């Protein structure tokens, strides 16, 4: 009897543990998100407008989530290399993408991709809509937008337009500008916004259209001429610069929106948690001020949700498709 009691005493805990194992495993699988660092991929080189926006957001989200939010730059192929990496990642919320308007244009710009440009992602929320500025070299013989349009129409073959490569924000804005004035110029693509701006300041190229996050400081310093902002209202950061409508080019309105995405299949509770953290970041006073210094502002709390972002994204795809098809400029 003593031997049987001893055996029972030894075996019972093991049987109890085995009987509870089916219940214990799910409990471990449902650990609170996040419990380790999160990576946000920026599909462009460090130091550009999208990288700047991402790093500001990542810092505040990291504090809210209680885990480091690391920024990883995966540039190349117009942003499609970084986007592909996230689309093909494990859908667990730990590997994200922060991309700009390219998410709305890639489905039309690229005829062949290694990933699903739309179905491969689950939107988390929009971040900001960055205004664009139409700028030129400081010795360009035009002092306002009307004079620039007249110059382009008259000397289109002598003028060149710089951009950061096909699919870049500067390329897309340039397409709209040339369509609006009905005067295509010689296009000079660069490997990024930095080199394009350097050559514009140096007078090697004539005209460019780029985000305020990249142009505001150069405009304030007098390094380039500014002709208009592409928003319905003037900007507090550049109050003396007219809108395109005020300057005589109505309909030439474009902002470069940025949004955060997870891989398709990420659980809804995870994307919701990320969305709430993003909304918290966009209410941060220091972030708001830093955005203002760059000539932009956070989107509304409603826009920083998965549903609102999806609707905006789908509308933007429909907006750009005819523009890109009419231009006949593809990235592949």
C-alpha cells in the first residue's frame, strides 16, 4: 500500500500537467501583443521625406507599445523591394511597412510584380498628407507660376524636369503638372530626392515638384525659387506662397499621403492595437510640432484607422490609373 501510494503521488502531478496541456498552449499563444521589438520598413533610402515621417512616428509608437519600434530602410525599384519584403513576411504585426502615395500608383506603374500590390497588405492607418511645392532653380527666368507656365509652353524643349525616379512623389507631381499645362518637358530621373535637389540648387536642372518635408528649408534659405503649393489652402509654414489655384492653375492639387500597413492575414486585434498606437502618436504634441516644421500635419483620428485607409487607398488607385496610362510611362 505504501508503494502504491508513493507511485500515485509521483504520477498524479504528471497526469494533471498533461490534462491541462491543451489549455496551457493556447494561453501561451495568446500573449499580449507586442512582446518583442517591431520593425517598420521604409522602402526608400534613409534621410528622405518618408524616412523622416516614419522615424518621428516610430519613436512615439514605441513608447506607447512598450517595445522598441525599429526603422529599416529597404530601398530600390521605386519602393517595391521593401513593399515586397513586408507583403511576404509573417502576418503577426512585428514587420510593417510605411509607404507613401506609391501604394496608390504601383498597381498601374508596374505590370509585373513579385507580390500582390493590393491584396498583400492589411492597412493599419494613414499618417499624414504632405503638400507638394513647384520649385525651380533660383535663376530661372520666371517669377510666378503664370510666368513659369508660359516659359514651359514656349521653351519646353529647352527645359528639363528633375524627379527622384519613376514612381517617386516628384515624378507623379511632375506628371500632373505637365498634363495640366499640356507641355511635356525633358525628364531627368535621379536615384533619390537628394541628388535631384542638389542639381536643382546647382542650376543643372530647371524645375522640380517635391514634398514640403524636403523643400521647405531650401525655400526659406532662398536656394530655390518657389512658384506654388499644391493644396487648396496656403500653408502656415509657407504663408507667402500661393496655391496652384490662386496662381492660375486650378485642378493641379496633389498631396503625398503616407500610411502604415501590415502583411495581409495579420489578426484584426493586432492591426487594431497598432492603429490605436498610431492614433496616440499622431496626438503627440512634439510630433505635431515637428510635422508643422516640415510643412505638414497628422491626419485626423478617423483617417488613422484600417477602414478609412482602405477606402482612401482604393480611391487613389482609381485616380492615378488613367493619368499613368495616358502618360504611357511604366516602371517595368
